[in-house]
C-alpha cells in the first residue's frame, strides 16, 4: 500500500503553501502601438486594467521593452522616442520615476536580486546600468553594433546581449560592466532565451530564419538550427528541456528539444507572435500576438492553447504580483479580430512532463516520456475556429471518481494537492486539473480540497 505523510503534516503543509501563493500573479503586456502597459490576470488572461506612459501620444511614442520586479511591484518600460526608462509603482498605481539612458533603448532585464536594471541601447551601441531601487543611471558599457535584447544569468554574474548589427552575442561581466567574450551567431540576432540553470543559450536570428544554440562554457561554436519563417521571441522551459520560439510567419510556437536541437511540432497561437515568456513557477507559457492584438497562453502539462484579447500591437511581456492600484482612468482599448486557424495536437516529449488525461471533446495534447532519447512527434488536423469577440471553451462534465487525481494514475499525490491549492487561489485555471472540480461549477472550493486530501490519505474510491 502506498504511504504518504500523516494528515497532521500534510494539512499544515497545504495551508502554508496557500499563504505563500495568496498574492495572485499577473501578466504585464506592453503595447507597441499605444501608451499602455496592460495587466492581465494570469489564471484566465482577463484584462484587469492598464498603466499609461506619461507624455506619450500614439503613434509618436515608441515603447520597446518591459522588465517586471516579480516581488517589489515595479515595472520598467524602455522608450525609444525619448531615450528613457519609465518606472511604474504597481502598488501605488503611479509613475515613480523617469530615468535617461542611451540612444534608442530596445531591451531591458533586471538582475536576479532586483537591484540593477540593464538596458540595451540600439542607437548608441551600449548597455546602460540603472539603479533599480533608487532609479538613477549608474553608467554604461560599450557592446556590439545595434544591441537588441538582453538576458541575465541566474547567479547575476553575467549579462548576454544580442548585437543585431554585428551578428553576435556580447557576454558582459556584471555588476562591473566588462565585456568578457563575444560569440558569433546567425544573421540579425534579436531575442534570446537563457536556461534557469545558466548552461544553455538560444538566440533567434531574423535575418536567416535560424536559431543559434550555445552551450555556455563549452568553448564550442553556436549550432545553427534551421526554422524558416520569422523567429522572434525565445524562452526556455523551467526544466531546460525545450526552447520555445515564437515564429511570426507561422503563427505558432516552435519547440526545440535541447537534448538534440531538433524542432518539434508547432503549437498554434494567434497571428504574428513576437514575444514569449514562462511564468515564474514554470507552469504556463504566454505569447503576445502583434498580428491580431491578442495574447495566447497554454499550460506545459497540456500544451492546449487559449487566446484572449490583448492591447494594440502587444510586443513584450513580463510577470509579477498583481497591482494593488491602477491609475484613475484605467481604460484599455483592445481590438481583437480572430480568424479561422488550424487546431493542432502537438506533443513535446520530455523526461519529466506529466501525461494529462483528456476528458470529453476538448482538444488536448499528450506529453509522454518514451525513454532515454526524447523524439518529438505530432499529429494535426485543420478545423475552423468559431469567430467572435471572445473565444470560449465549454468543458464536458464527467463523473470524477478520484478528486484531485490530475494525471489519471489512480492516486492523489502531494504535487496534485499543490496544483489544487493554486487553482483554488486563482493562480491556475481549473482546466489545469479538472478532476479537482467535483460538481462542475468551474471552481475549486475548500470542500474539494478536503476531498482530495481524503483521497490522498485513504486512497481513491474505484
């Protein structure tokens, strides 16, 4: 018989988890065609409100990037029209500061401890270093030609900057600001994604439709992966098993298995996706679609995409605690015109992605471990997507014999219970584990959690 922790240990663990997860996470989406930094609820993609750039009259202002302090409730937006960084206080709902930086700032990233902001300046070919806690420009360092994007390694010791004009990546030692190395990559590199462990770097090259794969510290040259189309944003999964590339020409996210650098089956999203990010807990992927002013998201456990309205021309995103206040008039103008798109059933085969059990006719994806060497497979069928102002998914309610059994293995684990608590708090949608919703009312209650704990302790009723 399977043994788990006694109730006296398990229940306090769940309530402790609930306390730490009580603050809801939001997605901050930057509009490239207006003055908005829109705020979307992470659980369902609903727009809650927006912050507005000061002295910004579209289309004369040019916001380019956003970095969000996940815990301090601050957001930093770079503007190429006036060469500044706007600092939003997300707790007070105000603009806290405006900091001058280099010419045509294009990318921004915070140090892991949130004390420094690094800004790549495309026009002045340098990297600005900003005091993030007491906003002020501290200095800068010259890099390559037309630096575009930036990523910081998890230990805060190095910054990686793509140089779109010199087809390279500069490695900068920080906080001092010394260029340590330069790595050649493909033509016109733009975005880059860095693994959380810090050993893998992937760079999208718009000029030749490739992605450069770099094993940091190996001394080996970058491996060029042919994708075609228009590769844009790049993000790595939290476990580092896949690099996810937004391909604007294919209206899809292309997964690349890091074990062999082979592209997998495309995951369909909105029109012309440009930016992509992984939530801080690693469970959900968000994508901004500039072609139809929308935002797509999917759970790593299912790969089933959902698309919701976003701000005009969404070009960048970040994650953090939801605001405690909005400006006096948080008006969001969103234009969303969905068109028929193919629905695909992708499979990313990794060594630790759980296998979801689909229920009813809802389209689903299956991630199945197959051995030591994962190989991507996919099947696809083209169907018409209903048009309308807001696409919705209607779940089919089926009897639940094991409340909280998210992966269908006939038992409730601590990982399942953690997922249920996050659903109850609104940090995850119910679709992440429908088996917690006993009565099909679209929510997870305390009673549902107690039933799941009982199943964990005493076993599920067959």
